[in-house]
C-alpha cells in the first residue's frame, strides 16, 4: 500500500492553475482525500477522512501531507496528517488518528513548532516514536533566530501518547553536547544566551540538570561572568518552562474540523 502522499506544494505563479487531482489513500475502512489549492496563494489544502460517503473529519492547512506510522502496537498503522501554515518561524502540526478501537479516534495533535518532527522506532519494538525539537524556550530572552531547540520524544505508553524523553535520554543529551561546544566558540557572551539555554534545557530533559549546573558553575561561568549573571536571573524562569515540555505541545481534539481556532 502506498503509505505516503505528497499532498501540496507552494505554487509560484500568480495566475490560476489547472485544478489538481485529489490524492486518495485507502486506510482500512476509511478513505483519506486531499485536494490542493487551484491557484497560487488562494485557499488552503483540504484533507478529509471519510467512511463511505460520510465525511468524519476535515483538516485545512497551507500545505498538508499524509503518512502511515505504527504509533501504537497491533492493528493498522496510524494515520498522520502533517500540516504547515506557511508562516515564518511557524507552524508545523501533526494530527494523528487510529482506528484500532473500531472507530476513528484522534490520539494526538502535536504542535511541532519551527522544526517539524520525525518518526523512528528508537527501541525496535515495532512502534515508532515521535522526535521533535520543541521551541518551548524560543525567544525567551534572545532573538528568535538565536533560539535553541529542545530535543523531545513522544511515544505510546500502553494507553496513550506521552512524553518519553527521559526513556530516550541520549537524544537530548546528544543535543546538549553540541550546544556545550558552541559555548566556547569565541562568540560574544551576550550572543550566547540561546546557546546556554539549549545546553541547560536539553540537559534537564535528559535528567542531567544537576550535572549541568555543576559544569556551568565550575567550568563555564568563571570564564563567562556575563553568562553567569544572565543565568542567575533567568534560572527559575527557564526551569518553570522546562517542566511543561512537551505537554504544552501535545493535545487531543474530537472536533470534526481542524485546526481549532486556538491553533494556527
């Protein structure tokens, strides 16, 4: 079965284009149809999930993609509708559905932020985890362009999609190593706030918050007093945000029309 459909591309011509043929994916008892806009900058891509002739869900976005990924054990792979708003620094959204319970069920909507997500079976158990770079601390006290990503893992816990980052702690730990090296790149200290946030934030997600603070106090801050002062002022605020990752990015919706008004 064809498991991926390219559902939309941005058109560069301002003239009307010929109507595009909708892409169709048969997913068990449901039919997924995606119709692309017929002209540049006009309208949005529309995805529908049908049972017979009845439309159960409609999703609209500037660009949409559909793929099948085994996110929970048994049954058919789950349907993932991936959307992109087309905006600068925003926004990717992954709406995930299962039919293993006998009916269409939304098992998660992930706000993927700037960076998007990938689906990989990290522990080789037959289901795939969702890896994405959270922008939870983007623009905290630095420019958006200098904002770090927090490497996060979501997976099936036996009953639902939940944060699995600590289980796969090497993912954020590896990211922290990259930020750590950049801290000594010779860049002016005031330009390294986002880098420091990326190092510390990924270490916290990896369960290494105490080790990170010891390293900062004994190795970095004696050489970078400007960063030491910044961290002292912002430590509590960063920790408060880090405790919400990734729960602020993953939610459910039983609405037949998506995205919701609170989304992009």
